[in-house]
C-alpha cells in the first residue's frame, strides 16, 4: 500500500526556533509537495519538488525552505518559526496521471 | 486569486438523504479533478476523480459530475451516512502540474 509518512503528528515550538518537518514516501514518486491547511483558506502550496535536488516555490513560500537530497525524502524547514506559521502541514507525493497521496499531517503550534 | 472555489463552507444533511457538494473553477486548462475527504487531525484521503474527457464518474455511493462549459463540478453522496461527516476538498490540475484546492466544505450527516 502506498505510503507517505510524516515524522511528527504534533509539534510545539518556540518563536524563533528552526523547525524541520520530515516527509518520506515509499512509492518512488518523482513529485513531492508541502501544503499548509488553515480554516477558511483550504490547502495552500508552500513548495514542491519534481526531482532530487530540485525545488519550486508554491503560492506561499515566504518563511520556508525545503530540502530534497533523496528521492524519497522531502523536508520542510521553518528558518525562524513565527506564530503565524501555526498550522496543519501536509506532505503529498504524486505520480503523473494520478492524484496526490497525503501524509497524515503535522499539527505545528508556535508559541 | 482562488482558481478553485467551494462557496459553501458547511452543509448539513439527514442520514439517508443525498449530499451535494459543489465546486467551481476558473482555469479552462484544468483537465483532472479530484475530491478528497478529511477528518480532523488526519491527512486528506482520496475519494474520487474525474478527467475532463468525462462528465460523470461513479464509485459506489459517490458520484462526481463535471460540467466543463460551466466550469463546475459536484460530488453527490447517496445515501449519506454519519461516517461521511468530514471536510471535503475539491482539487484541480493542469496536465502534470500541481493541484489547486478549494477551501473545503464541512459536511455533517445527522443521524
């Protein structure tokens, strides 16, 4: 069964901390995505990657960076966490012609 | 600007009746459409898809209708069950590109 695994379900971090959100997929998908979900705003794309070491900005990349050193792993980095980055973060991967497979999400709270 | 819109934030339906969730889009290049279902504190799970070459796709109790001229799709759930209570997101993409999501509709099925 296809799987996207996000390493943490819940995280609490302090303002100014550097935060790493990890995502691993076992489907050999080229494409991986990071979204955040906020009430009333739906899912908004932060960054995506079409291949190892490649990254593209999504709609709301400010305050975030990503790393894709291996095909199966796509990391989202909050360089200096702020309270407005409190959100549900969702990682997804995709094969061409198919939809996304999502991870179970990471609920991040920045205090 | 939101390319995919779900104008109803919430919907309540009696158990056994039909639930109809609506979605509008603006980009005529979108050729693949999905519906996802999301429970609290979980990642979205794929429900049903439709490509632009079809106007209807059915899977058990779930049917998606696509009206390309109106740039409108809808999800019908018949009969609705209490376990269907969740947030439903529609999503659309151009060939090979990222998905754009609506803001979600929270469905409550009343026993």
